[in-house]
C-alpha cells in the first residue's frame, strides 16, 4: 500500500495503521462498515481523511482478498 495513503508510526496512535497525515486508524473505516455506517458517514465524522484515501484502502483490501481466492 502506498505510504501517501496509510502509514504506521509508533509515536502516533501507538503505532496503529493510520491514514497518512491524520491520527485516524484505518481500522475505524472497517468498524464503520461493520456497524452498518456508510463511507459518507465515515468521511463526515473524520474530515481529515480524504475520500480518495478511504477508497484506495478499500480497493487494496478487495484486491488482497480476491488475489488469494480460488477461481469458481
């Protein structure tokens, strides 16, 4: 994953994987979806995260998930 999108620093949020330039853990994005919230809800509650960054994380997760999936 591109370091301009996500980063990890032991000095920020105890080293949690965060959106670069923010203190917002990437885990929060997935927690929002798990709680039935939308991407719009997440972006509204975390205005420091750019839409492009959130979408890039989701696309990377999808790519990773399907890369290991056996063809049907």
